[in-house]
C-alpha cells in the first residue's frame, strides 16, 4: 500500500512538471518578421525594412535576442575596432543584443524579464514587467509591445522558427 502511494505521488509530480513545461507558451526560437517604432504615429521601421533577428526563450527560463539591420554597410576595414565614426554609429543603430532570465505566469504566458546584459548599456540589470513589455502568443506568431518610459511604443512581430532536423 505504501509503495502504491509513493508511485502515485511520483506520477503526479512528473505529470505536474510536464504540464508546467508544456504551458510555457513563449518557449522556443522566434524569428523577427517586422518591427516598428510608434506604430500608430510615425510608424518608423526598426532595423530597416527587412530586419533580421532571433529571440530564444529557453526552457531553463533564460532568453537571448539578437536583432540587426542587414542593410547596414560593411566597414571599410576588416578590423571592427577600426571603424569610422559613421560606420560605428550605423552599426550601433542597426543592431541590438540582450540576454537574461524570464518568467511566465501559471497559464504559461510571458510575465516579465530581467536583463543581465545588453549592447544598450541602459538596459543592463533592468527588470521588466508586463506593464512595459508584453509578449502575446497566437499560434506560431508572437506580438511584442515594449514601452519604456520616455521612449516610443515599439511593436515587433515574431514567428516561431521551425524545428531543424538534428539528423541533417
């Protein structure tokens, strides 16, 4: 009887852990489709008309995002530390990377993030709640809204990246 009780409790724990893992709606790799600053006003493209980027929400509750404008010109030098002022300005304006941790609510919806590091130093150590950042999943599309105080509303559309065949 005691052995049966232990087996049942173990099954419930495993089932609950699996349910929690499957409820994480944002987990996975997302590819940037479009990005706009002030979508209801100036409607300015973020990272050019054809932005490139990936956002990865790992199951271990860590995230990483790298976004860039593929239209930014190459540096004249092959040494990135020798860019001109104009080249460096274009490179900074045309790229963003950050990483940190995130959490979801009981329904698996995005609930906030902690930025550990960013190419934009003002975001280092920043905690964001859904008051300033939302990630809303609808099937294989995720709509991001970011509204940092003092800045315009940012809207980014992400599409879930297809799984790659590991055997290729």
